[in-house]
C-alpha cells in the first residue's frame, strides 16, 4: 500500500508487486498544519481484546517531482479530429443538427416552450495512460451569438450516460436525418458537474470544470459518452445562447477539452 501527499492532497495506491501501482478511489483534500506526524495504527475493534500486528517494508520518503502533461483536444487543431457534437430541439423533435456551425442552448417558459440542448463528445487519446491522475480537465466553449433575447442564463454541464451518434443534419430547416434528436436523445446524469452564468457578449469563452468525470473515463470506471450543456433553470424570459460547434468555420472558435495529468 502507498499513500502519496502533494500539498493538502492525499492519494492512495495498492500494488501486488510493489512496483506497479493502481490508484484506490479519488484523491482526498485534507488541510494540514506545518508539522505532521507519520505512523501506523492497529486496532482490534473490540475494547475487551488486545490487538496486535506486524508491519514490514515501511518507508517514509519525499516523492519524486511529478511531470505534468497538458493535452488540448480541439477539432482540427494539432491533428485532432475526434470531437462529435449536435444540438437537439424540442420543437423539432425529429431533427438533427450535427453538422451545424453552432450549438444552441435554451430553456424558457413563456409564450413558447422551446428546449434546446447541446451534446459534445471528445475521444480521450491513447497517449493518456489508464493509470494517469487527471489534475485538471476543462471544457471550453465560445459564445458566438444570442437569439430572441439577451437575458443572462445559467448554463450547466452534465454527464451523458448513453451512446449517441452525431448525424449529418444542416439545421432546423433541413430534412430529418439519422443521428441524435429530441426523440431519441440519450440519458443524462442527474448531478450538475459545473455551471456558469452566460451573458450576451459575443466571442466570450466559458469554462467548465469536468476533472472528476474525465478521471473516471481514463480509469475505465465510466463509459465516455460525453457532456450535455443545458440551462439548469427554466427562465421565464426567452433567449437562446449560441456556442461555436466542432463544425464552426473558424477552427479557433471550436469547443476544447484541456486535460492536464501526471503519472502516479
């Protein structure tokens, strides 16, 4: 067994050989004082009995400096081509907009009810090993415009929990094509991973912290079905937030997933 401390972050590992280590659970943050004591404890779990144990091969040593690697996943940049995205629309439940240059997000209840949600999936490259510790994973999307109102909206990101395909639709005025749509959209996780308030200022980047979910994909404990961006709160005011998609004509505007990791 091995316990690694980096500042106030503690990570546990187990090994059958003492050379190849597997992380146990998630890292835990504990606020530490300037002086700490290291020791081993044993208990019988019974106040009426004496417990005993023998410990061997015990060592306490400073860890070797970690090397951090950052990988930027953005469609059409540095040879990366594995982003898939589409937005689905309640008012056009059989349509697919996978090839559209924008991802529309809206949820309002007024004269109309018109829910719009955006799905995004990035394939995790094999260059990130399965035992890597993800220290940061940031989903970045760029606001390219608004429609039918400029009210600020709260946009959140959730986990997509089932498979879906992008399709090749061209927008809400195109014909119905194969791929994800409102009628067959996948399930989502109930928890909001992160959220932010989106204004109407064009060409603004918004960032969501998705570190824990990406870690679960790298560990293989969850299947990578990507993210969904949606409004967390139904707003009485209309208004759609439009973000650049992976098919946007300007490569620099496309969504990105920035992952920083280290080896145990």
